[in-house]
């Protein structure tokens, strides 16, 4: 993929190093977003399982802290 960079009023093609850094940043951002999504799903699953064991919402919140 070709990346274009704008610095002040100058727009130019990214160098190979700059393009690699941009691609790496995109991959890292996607991985972080997936980790956050997975964590939220795990917390929701834990809440459901704890409620099924008979814990109140206050007890679940006290255990999970959220």
C-alpha cells in the first residue's frame, strides 16, 4: 500500500521506513482494540456466570471491581 505524508504544506510519498512504521502502528492499534474487546467479553461472561451462581449484582461488582 502506498502511503502519503503531509508535513506543513508538502505532501509526498512515504519512504519505505515511514510506510513500515505506519503499517506497524496500524497492526498494533488493531491488536490493542481486539484485546480490549476480548477483555470486555471476558468480564461480561464472568458477570453472567457469577450471577448464575446466585451472587447479587453488588457482590459481583465487589469481586470484579467494575
